[in-house]
C-alpha cells in the first residue's frame, strides 16, 4: 500500500470522527447542557469555522519549515487529548474552550489534501479529487450512522472517545509513514521573495469568493436538518435522521462511479451551471415539508453538490502550481469557511425568528446568486476554453 492510499485512508478516519455529531448538535447541547436555543448552535458552528479559518493557513505556513508528518504527529496527539477533555467536562464554557482548542490542532490534517495532490500528476488531479470527495462523502455517511446510533442508544459523550481514537489512529499512522516507511516529504521551492499570503492570484480569488457563497448556501440547511426531518416525518429516530442526512453522501458515491464510467467531454463551466440548476431544484424540494419529496430532493441535491465540489476543486488546482497547492488551497478554504461561519450564525436566527423551512428558501436564493456571479466571473475563461477545444477537435 503506497503512501497516497494511506493518506486517503487517514482522511476517511478523520472525516468519520469529525462528522459524527454534526447532524445532532441541537440535540446534544440541549440534552447535555440544557441549551436549546437555536442561535447557540449557530454561534458554536460559526466559532468552529473561525478557528479552522485561522488554523489552516497558520499550519500551511508552518509546514513550509517543518516536516509535514512531524507536524501532524504533534497536532493530532494534542487534538486527541483535548477530545478526551471534551468527554469529561460538565460546564458549557469549558466545553467551548476544549472544543475550539481541539479544532485548532485538528485543522492541520487538512494539509493532507493538497499534499495528496502534489503526489499526483496533473492528468490525475480530477481522479484524485473525485476519490477524495467520495472519501469525504463516505466518511459523512459512516459518521452520521455512528453518531445517530450513539445519540439514540448510548451516552452522547462516547462520540468524543471515538474522536480521540480517530486522532490516535492518525498519530500512529504518521509515525509509521515517517519512521518505518521513511517516506520523505517533497520539498517545496523556497522563493527568494515569498508571496504574501493575502496577495492572491485573480482566478484563485474568484474561486474562493464563489465557493464562499456556495458553502454559505449549502451549509445553511445543515445545522437544523435533523430537527426539520423529525418534525415532518413519522420516522423520527436519530438513526433514521442520520440516514436521511447522509443521503447526499450516498449519492456522491454513485456519482463517482457514474462519472468515471460515463466520462463527459463538456467544459467545466457547463457542468457547474447544470449542477447549480439541479441543486436549486433539490433544495427547493426539501423545503416542501413532505417526507418523500424531501427524500427525492436530498438525492437531487446530493448529485448536484458532488459535481460542484469536484469541479471547483479541479478548476482551483488548474490555476495553481504544485509549490503553491497548500497555500492556495488554504486561501480558498479560508474564504469557504467564512461562508460557513456566516451561514451558521444566520441559520440559527432564521430558524428562531421564522421557521425550520426558511433556510431552504434562503439557500435556493443563494444558489441562484452564486450561479449568476460564476457565469459573469468566468465568462472570459470559458470562451477561451471552448475556442481551444474547438480548434483541437478540428
């Protein structure tokens, strides 16, 4: 098993441990700390995104001077210790301190993604991105099922023990890769005049801002989806809620197989536009409030979101260079997390002041606005790509 596959497996474990509680934050804070206000969940998710926004660029800069696996050994060990602390604490403010500290150190594992891309040739970027996207989807499925089962049948705190075990696995895997396999990290070129972090290439900035709006729209419906499902459906067990929550991830697995078997020659802009239209329809169906229509909407939405995430990542790495993969990806990730942060806060207030269905209609509007901005921003690049493909075919 080569290092690239080991790193992908590490990513799967990380996603599973990180997503177990995501569908159930409202229930968790209510049952453990008697904090039932929807806006509190929004604040917590926003704070989590803010920590990741700060930590990922920070670790990307540190990684330029420190061996990647040495860094991960240190950070994942501390993240695991803090997860155990989250299991024991009883006061809400102490939970926040442990959780935010844990996320700061855990955020370093995101460096694995651009490093995997550096291990791939440019021709295989699309395949690697698709596989990583499926790993994230598969991790979300397994995480939702495990989380739902624990919330339904066990003490919710056990989730943090499993998270700590996930960090311990990553810790041991990094030791194995560094000291037993003796894998040497590819060295980056040291520029004579390093580019400042906030001096971003125009295409990277465009992708970052557009995906910021995309993530704002997609994450708007997530925090309270399980409560929404339990309110409209007679099947209101946490395990069922976790399954319905993970339908887009299941669809993502099918989408990987389908797109690999039936490859499309359409330019990326056409794929992205089609996905935005489908995504808007899928989100709108989920807001209808009828369980079987919501089910259908989750399937359509899952297909669209898979295509959007994969295509935007392909475009991002297309406009970057191997030496800048980690830095450019951290810049884009910073903007994406800002979208998640603002969406988490606004979603909490929207549910509190309007209704559980309001986030779906806000998300549809967000998709339409993002589609318009994408079309206007990449109009020139799209025309050039179409002209190039036309000349090539003739």
